[in-house]
C-alpha cells in the first residue's frame, strides 16, 4: 500500500492501479418484463431495448457493477427504512417478491469494495446504513436478469429511498453519487466498474392514479419526456433543479426512482449519453454512457 | 401508528404463504390475530381499498390484496375502487 501515491498511482512505474469507472447505464426494472419477453420473444421492443444496453455493458468489460436502486419495501420495510444504504456481502439472493419468469439468482458481490464505498461515503458526510444479510427484490434482479443472466459479474447495490416520502433531495442524491464515484476511483485495485441507475421517471403502481384497467399508469408523461430530453442534452444541473419534491409527487408513487439515475450521473463526468431511448408507455428509458 | 399493521399484513401476503392461504380461505379468521382498529378490519374485509388509502395505508403494498385475490379483490375491482381517490391524490401531489 505504501507504494501508492495520493492519487492512487503506483510511484514506481506510474501505472494506474486503482479502480476506474468505464461506463454507466440507466435502465428500468419493470417486474412483468421477464414474463413479457418470455411470451413475446427476442424481437419485442423491451427485449431489443435491453439487448442494446447489454451490448454496451459487455463492451465496457466491467469487473464490477455498482447499482443505485430503490427497494420496494422488500429488503427494508416501514419498521426500518434507511434513506441510503449499502449492501455489503459476498453474495445476495433475489428476487424476494415473486415476479413471474424470474428464477431465484445468487448474485456475487464484493464486500471489500462495498465496505470501502460505505466508509468513504460516511467520511464524506453521507449517513450510509450498513446492510449485510439481505435479499433483493425485482428492482435489482430484473435488469440483471436481462443483462448478466449468468450472474458472473459482482454487483454492489446502493439503496436510495425513492418511494416513501420524505425522499432525499435530487441534489443530495447527486452528491452521494459523486462521493461514490470518488470512492470507487480511490479503491486500490485496477477494477473496471460500471455504474447503473435504475427505475422510472413517472410511474404510479397500485395507487389512485393508475390507468383504467391496469395496475400501473404514467401520471406525468410530460415530466418523463422532459427528464429524457435533459439527460440526452447532458443538462444534468437542470435535471437536478427540476426534480423538486413537488415534481417527484406529481411523477407518481414510484416516480422517485429517478433519484437512482441522478445518483448515477456524477459517474459520467458531464458527458452526454451515447443514447437515451424512452419507453414512454412505462414512463422510463434505457441509456448508456461509454468512453473507454 | 395503526396503519402500520395493515401495511405489514399486506406484505405478509407476499412473504408468508400460509397467511396468504388463510386470507383466501377465511379472511376474518386470519385477521383475528392482527392488531387492527375496527375501521381497518371492516375496510379490509370489505376490500374497501379507497377507505384504506384515505386512512393512510401504502398503495403499493395494498397491491398485494388483488395480486393474491384476497378480501374479494380482483385487479379490475381494485382498479375501480382505488381510482375513486384519483382526484384527491392529484390534489395532494399538486398536479
């Protein structure tokens, strides 16, 4: 360890020996997508959209995924509900909420990196809860089911409270994401890390603003479109400014999931996405940022 | 906070398959051991999800009631009933 300078470079040969972020993704986690794709096949729009982000993820050749996620009162509950938490374990199982057509996976993780991120986050002023013995719900597993179904890449989940008000502010989530980015870039192992944010921009699930005849609905499609447009332009400051508590309420009872995307954004260092493809009937999008 | 008990048993429908079966077979009996107000118990047994929403129960968790078809609820019936709160939900959201 003594061989590493303050910026994590090996003083002897200048080789970078710390982890680096090699790309980022934004994805949805809709629980009925696995059954839908099983039914409709690889040519349906959802299968193709997930295939597009999976191609980008594979090209990043990541050794580790760090995923900002909102649990749906399955990992946590109303008796114990952290605003932010880091999953620190060698592996975890999921889904724990029985989405159709999804097997129970065992997902490997990196407790050493997770503990480092948590320690660095706390030192940076973020009160990150520790969760060591846990399972995860569809929100973590559905994107992985499509993107890394062999579960060969370790995943560190960072949980952001996005459903049960009061929610953390958009700025706070962005700042958390910046602290996580710095922590990753300070980990003394040359890991290639992809950062993922998951969830919807506008969605109501089982609440009063669902669509007639459905279990969900998009209460504020204009906001979902606006969020996509701001992301496409790289206008992240504007996105943070416009993601107000009132806008989050208008967006639907799970619209706070956009906070996971906002926490992912510091990892892209101001770059514009390679693509952001909306799927407006669900109020969400698929996006990829690549640079190396 | 009393609505906690309703929120809790909604999630128990997902987690505890024996409770799920009991709620399908004999909801009043299955709810007897839960510490509910009479208002909550009556609304639950009637599948009155609009009433429960107005009492402050979490709507996402109430979705387990029609998902597992307990308290006489099906998805179409749930949809019809919860949407009677749409106007007030829009107002509360400032939409």
